[in-house]
């Protein structure tokens, strides 16, 4: 058999049972296949009907000599048989209908009409030296007619639909039974081959496609309709050769399979021992036809009985269209080739140890496979990986293959233990649905505890605590800690085990000893605040930031007073806590603000001044005392100014800091004329201070007051630049005033024009308007009467006689309603008369 890695396309088995008995005494000469049964002809003139398993169902003694051809109609109810002694029989298998004829020459072929069962298609053809058509006519008599003669013996014939194809010594012809015209002649390619030794193989793929194999040549012919304009005296159909190629060996049979071809080949080879040409095993090839060549898809050498003695004419290929079954017939053997199904594909993959592909194929086709089970394939795959030493991959595959089968899981775990590979399977053990026996998990944990502390710690962290007996594992860890008490990995793992066992106090002690980051998470998760009242210093030493945040977030559980008390001996930590508290809420820790002054002064001076500014509860005298003791100038200046002693604060800036800019800034903030006076008096004999004042005083104090006080002859640095700046500032102020004046005038003019346009607009007066004084309609009901109406721009309307007489010299009248609120220009604009 072919040992290559390429999977075969077909599988083979011998047709046994009755066939074996027949071929022990006789030899097969021909066979035909129907979907319901097989018909086998022998060299001793017998015809056997067989079922598909090869059991004999019926036997016919037709002739004492070789059966040349058997033909069945499509229904399988009528059979035609011809033999080497010239006998031809056509008869019904289930009826008394029968035809007998004996010719004076061997009859090589017979073919009954595919629709022979129907009364108007009672036709069959025979072939010896002539091709004869027999038709049943009047009085059930059979009338023969010659279809073809004169070109040697008829070697093969195939009837499909209305077309008959036959082969003689010269080539292949096709006859159209409707028009009774021969529509083509396909000549034989290699005339050197004897047609009786290398017979032609014919096969209809469908009603219009004929496949011809002769010698080593294959032609695929298509029957087509001729266009009416081309007919003239020609047949209405013609044949076109669509594919043509040569094969490596001589062809004994053909059959279609989808768009490919199955070719049975007769092979000769040179013997290595005798150097003489001899018969080799026949080959069954599947090829893909191409226009001028073919592509080999698969090729199998077949071991048939007696192949060393067979000739090309001794092999035949028949097929069952509906089931893709191919029968290879030789004198001593009948082999059935079938398309491989998914079970066969999986068998081949397992044979080649391609377990991964086999498992995938089984999963895809689990509804159609009959022979294999996914679990069995998977277990074989795991065993194979273990044998190869790929323990991790084998363990990983267990997840998918074993699924929820706890028995198989436990069996595999013990198997991995036997080979010392429990560590390999540990990451893949199920933890939920299903859960294995606690003993399994404890066995794995003990394995890690003996050899890999880090791996043990990882499993404890990943596995839920209810998978194993926690007490047993805790005791095992304690025993190991006796040998290595400072092992941080074991201590951390023991803390986690205590946590699973809800012994949080012990876990917390270990975490604090290890300064482990999970300590705060443990406290929060299990509400262990009562356990840390006396461990606040330890927590602060470990991570003051997280500890303070936790304490402030849980004031209701650990009070501010308790925390401050616990930190009394660690003022630096006390400061961190109170500072964070003050940042969150300026009032919560007000009782400690006095204490915080000293803490800020000692540990965090940069935040002292912001604290003094934001706190409304710290005692200023105490703060001033501390700042003066420590000579904190900026803080002292702030406290003096806050206590109302601005002069002392300014003096301190000038004397201690000697910073004129800060002094000027301070004077600006206080906005006190006396402070400016003190600043000028203090600076008058200090040229650098005078320069600073000249540069910054212009917008708050008249610079002339300062300039008049400067002593004559005093040298002042950058005096010229300072004076220029003063003049520029003054010029800028003038420009700003003028600009503001222009804007004001422009806006006033714009608003005046807008008011004028508004007052020039008409006002609608109709019968719905009333007099605001007498509350009667403004317009009289009789439009012919004269009337006087006064309409103000405020939209109030009056009869003229209802308005009071003005006592002023001016004739301008004002709306009584609006003038009571406020009198403005243009309150009386419009007077209507009629």
C-alpha cells in the first residue's frame, strides 16, 4: 500500500461471501451494477445475481462458455446476456418475457434500452461483427436492423437516454436514436495496440457527456445541439472533445466521481530479478481533468488475486452512481472501492498519530461519525502526549477532553502523580463545576510544599479555600515554618490560609510583621478596625499615606482623639495625621490646632503659613510667640498684620527682610495711608528703596510727595528710568481717561439716537385702549364727534380733559402714573386731536 503522508481518497474491501465461493471454482468475466443488486458473469457461462454484500440470490446457466456482457435496464427488471458461443438472451427477472437468439459468431456486447420496462422502448442492441438493433413490433415479434458494420468486431457499447455509443476496431461512434443518425466518429489514437487485448472503455457521465478511455488516452466528449443555420445535410447534433490527455498506464476502466475521474489502469513493470517485463498490481487513480492534461489527486496500487497472470482486458471497472461505489473486477477477485467517510478519515489520522487533527475532525462531525467517540480519541491524544514527554500540553488538553467527568479527572491526576508530573496538571485542575475530591487538591498542594514554595503560594492564592481541608494545609505550613521560621513566602501563604479560615487576627499579625501591602485590604474587607486600635503606629510606619486615608475614612470606628492619643509619642506621625485631617476639614480637629502650630513649626514649616491663613481656631498669640521664638519672619509678619499691628509688620519686613517689593505689596494689601507714610519715611535715606518706591508707588500715592522729600545731592540708582516710568504711567493714565471719555460720549450719542428713533415711531390707538384716569375707552363710540387724546411714550393714554392742568411755565406734560415713580424727559410726546 502507499505509505506516503497523503491520505487516500478511497477505501477498499473484497467482495466476499458468495463471490468467494464462485471464484474458487470459476473465473469472473464481466459484471454490471444496479443500485439494488449486482450481476456477475463467469467464464463457465453462469450469471449470478448478488446482493451488495456478495451473497448469491439467483443463478442462471446461460451457456457452457464465457459470458461476454451483461446489461440491465434502469429499473433492474430486465437483463440482457451475451456469450462467446453467439448466444443472446434478453429476459425479465420478475416476468416471463424472454428473447433467445444464437448467432454464428461470438457476440461481444449486448445493451438493453435504459427504459426497456416501458412497452414502447422494447429495444436492445448486440454486437459481434455487426451492430444490430432489435425492436419488438407487431405480434410481439422482434425485428433486427443493422446500425453499423464493416469496421471489425464491435468491442463495447453504452446506451444512455437516446444516445448509443459503441467502439469497434477503428474508433468510437455515437448514434442518435431519435433521428437514427450517426453524429460522430472519434478515431482510435494508438492503432498499434490490439483492440482485443486493450479494449476501449466507455462511460456516460450524464446524458450528454461521454468518457472514452483507450490504450493510454482519455477523451471527454460533449454532445451539443447544432445551430439551425449550420444544419444543411448535417445531423442536428455534434460532438466536441472538451478534455483530452494521456495516462502513464493502459486503461482498463473509467468512472466519474463529481467533476473528477476514476481510472483503473493495467501496469507492466520490469522485474528486478529477471529483468523481464511482467504484470504488476493494477492501479486505481483519481484525476482532475484539464483541457490538455490532468492532475493526479490520488493513486492506489491494488493487490488483487492472480494479478501476475492478468492482461489489460481481464480488468473491468463498474460503478454505482447513487452511492459512489466502484467495483474492480478481475478473473479471481472483485474489490469494492468506496469514498472514505469521516470515520475513515479519523482512522487514518490516528494511524499517523495526528491526534489533534483527529480530535478536531471528530468534534466537527460528531453527529455523523459512528465508529469513534470524541472522549476515546481525546484520551488517546493525552496518552500520546504523555509518552512523548509533553506533560504541560497533555495537562492542558485534559481541560477540554475530560470536561466535567470527575472520575476521569481523578484517574488522570493519579496517572500524572505516578510519573511525577503533578505540577504539570495543577494549573488545569477544575475549581468549579466539577469539583474533585479534597484529597486530590491536598495531594497537589503537598507536592508543591515539598519542592516549590512559590508555586504553593500561587495555588493557595488562585484556588478557592473550600477545595481542600484548610486545617490540614495550615498544619503542613506550620510544620515547614518550624524549619524555616523567617520564610516570607510561607508566612504570607499562612496569612492567606488564616484569612480563608476567618482567623483574621492571626492573618493581620503576619501581614503587619511582613509589612504586606494587602494589610489595608484585609482590614477593610473584614472590618478589622477593632483589632488595629493598638496597632496604629505599626500601620503608620508601614505606609503612613494609606494608613491616614483609612483612619480618616473610618472616623466612626476609630475616633480622632484615639488616633492622636496613640500617636502621642510619635509627633512626626501625629503631624501627618492632623495635617491630612485639616486638609479635609478645617474645623474637625479644631481642638488640636494649637498643638499643630508647634508640629508645623517642627516638621513642616512650608505648610505653617497656609495653616495660619486657613485656620480660624488657632490662638494668634500662641502662634506669634512660637514664630518669634523660631524667628519665622513671614509667619510673624502675617500674624502681626492679622492682629492689627500693621506698622510692626511693615517694620519687620523692612528691617528683617529688607525687601522693598514685599513692603510695597504689604502696603498695597493694607491700603492704609499711614503705612505708605511710614514706608516713605523709612525709605527716604535708602536709595535702593527709593528706586523701588518710584517704580511701584505711582498708582497708589502721588509720586510728587516722595520726590519732594528726596534730599538734594542723594544718588539714587536708575533714577532716570524711574522718573521716565512715572511719566509714562501718568501719560498712560491720561490716555485711559481720554479713551474712556470718548467711549462714554459715543455710547451716549448712540443711546440718544436710539431713544429718538423709538420716540418717533407711531403708537396704535384703538377702541380697546382706555383712559388711565377715567378708565373709559379713549376713543368715543361716535366717531363723528371731536375728541382730544394724549398718548405718552410709556404707552399710557388719557383724555386731554382728564389730565390735570400744569402749574409750571413749561408746556410739557408728564404721565401722571410714570412721573410718580420717576420723571424723565419726553414723558408727554403725542397729542391726538380731531
